[in-house]
């Protein structure tokens, strides 16, 4: 049975469709949202393509064949200027025009990259998101943030560009590697921390979730509803009191780790896990978060075998330089998202540099 939830953005509102194991149901939902003559491109990666061909029925769930299938290498390296150029080239060679569409089928990298291609190609064509990882389902496929990385930092080039619809089908998770599933759980934990203490307690009580856990579909929907509500109120992250910026809990640290390691040593969710620990420790030092709550956060993250500190030492200078390139830096000042308590995030500024250095040292960084 399909359930839906809306992202309310006036005349740009769209639905998130939730299905589980019935591929025909997914196909029916796609058919209802595609015109029979829609000329579209698939953007996916090699791993997704191989997984669908080997474990399911390939791309048979699509209502009619694409004009072109654009298959990129898996990983953050594709989320680049060269990656976006490859997509543009294939779109033009396939004569996709302004009446066409892009369907992003994959995780966060594909969703962000294909989304930016849709936002910029011919000044904007229709975008559909079909996320295949837990992280993309609960976070990156919703809300319209698209972009690519530069050597200087993550997502430094991009656009806010909303999809026409998002289709979340849990069956994709059945073949997801354990480390990818765990990486997605870091974002799930984030939602409990920043907005929903009851969700956080559910995660504690549910034990270690897996793709076939009975509670997972509802938890995915809860995360999507939280994000949809926040995006509907603050689409472009302009609310000075927090708003959408609160979704970046742990991400200032995480993006620095990813940039400092060349985007090839940590999955995004793994870097977020370390970032959540550091955000919790900052909140504790600010006097907001008691030690027992900080311990609870660390223990829940450890449940999914996620890192709580750097895997290998990195110089503080390298990490702080990466933080200074973060796109959330405004007027030369870097704000952080902290926890007033579990279930309530806040923006904090004017954090002393030596505090941040102490946090990095505690995470395993080196002074030189």
C-alpha cells in the first residue's frame, strides 16, 4: 500500500510516495506522475545499475524506456565539474529539451549531481528523485538541495531546485551494504537529536535496525515528515533563528573531515557520525547537554559500528582550513549547530577557536 506525504511549497509543492516491496506499486505510482510521451534521462551509477540487473528486474519498474541512461562511477569523485559535464553532454547528444526530465536513481551523490544538472540544463528541466540508499531516502532526496563538490569544499557549487516528486521504495535497501545502511542511520539519529526526542528514544529501544526491521518504514516516514516540515517553513535556509540550518547538525565537522580526506575515506554518514559526537561534546561544553545524554548519543552511534572519532590522525590546521571553506560560513563567521537538549537544536556562534581545536584533538587530530 502506498502512503504519501507532501512538501508544502505553494505552487512548487510535491509528494513523497512511500512503497515497500511491491515493484508493481512503484511502477504504478511512476506511471501516474509521468506522461506517456515524457522524454527523460536516467542518471545512476555503476553499482546501482549492476545491483538492479543482478537482484531485481533491472529498470523494468519505469513506465517506459528512457531516452538515455547516464551511468557514472560510484562515489563522491563523480560529484564534480567533470561529472556534471558528462551529464550535460549525454543530455544534449540525446536531444533532451526543456520538455524533458531527469530521473535520479541512486544515493546522495547521484541525487545531488543529477539534481544540479536538472536545475542548470537549459535553465531547468523536470526532476524526479528515486533514492536507493537509506541516507538519500531520509535526507538528501528531499528539500531541493543540489550541487557538486570542489577541491576546496563540499557542495560549494549548487542550487535550490525542488523535484516534481520523490519515490521511496524500501525494497532497494535489501541489497544495501551494511556500511551504507549504517551511514544512513547517522542521518536518522540526527533527526531524533535535532527535532524529535521520542524518535531518539525509539531508536534506543528498537535495538539495531536492519532493512527488514518492522519499525524501519515508519521511522523513514517520520524522518521525511520532519524534513518536509522544516523545508516548507524555510526552503532556502534564511531563517536567522535556525530553521533549515538546524538540519546541518554535525555537518560542519563532517564536511571538514570529508574535504580533508579527499572525499574517499569516509562515507558521508560516517563523517556525520563523527560530527554528531563533536556537536554533542560542544553542546556539553556549552552547558546544555548533560553527560548522560552525551553518552547516550555516543552509544547509539556505536550501535551501528559508526566511527565516533577520526579513523586516522589529521592535522588540526587541515581540518580548520576546510571548515573555513564551508558554505555555511557567513560574513567571515562560522556558526555551529548545537543541542540545547536531545530533540532541540540551536545555532551558536562566537565559539572560541581553542574550543574547536580541543574538540578536534579529542577526536584524534594532531597539532601538526
